[in-house]
C-alpha cells in the first residue's frame, strides 16, 4: 500500500492524547505534526500544506472555535477537513463548533482509532474525487 504522504495537524495540548492520535494516524501512513497552541495552528497548516486537522476546542492561547472560524474564513484553507474533539461534550458547545464549520465533533473520551482514521480517509478521498 502506498503511503498517504498527506500531513495531518493535531492541535492538542494534552501530550499523551496528542501522542496516541499521532501514533494512530502514522499507522495509517499519514505524516503528523502536533501543535499544542491554537495561535500557531493556521501558520502550520499553511506551511505544511496540511490535508486535515484534529482540533481540540479547549486549546491554549487561541481556543479551537476561534481557530476554526479563522480557517473557514481563509480562502486557501477554508475547505480543510476538520475533526473537532472536546472533553466538554455540552450540546451548546457542539452546536457552536458545527456553526463555526466543524466537519465532525467527537468526544475525546469516546473517539476510537477507527473513527479517527476513517474520518480522514473519507474526507481526503472525497477531496480527490472533487
């Protein structure tokens, strides 16, 4: 199987969680970069030409919803597939994330390795088909 070579950014400040997701995505042959602060996410997406983003809502410096709104208002990256994750699985917060442009919102405590890999597989396949 050919390596994906696409880069996925993980915007997560919890080192253990970020490393687990990193390992999962690398096992699916993605390049992965962890960015622990929200204010650096957009620059890294643009610099690496990232193909997707795992975005924690509660990330330091610039919260995930603000990052997401900036992504969706930046023409060069506005169609980037974004999987939003949160520990604060509150209906209002989920709705705000969807309104800001999240493709999918999942709970950190319930997301599976399969869901993580499948989200990017499907999102990137549909981008290639378009």
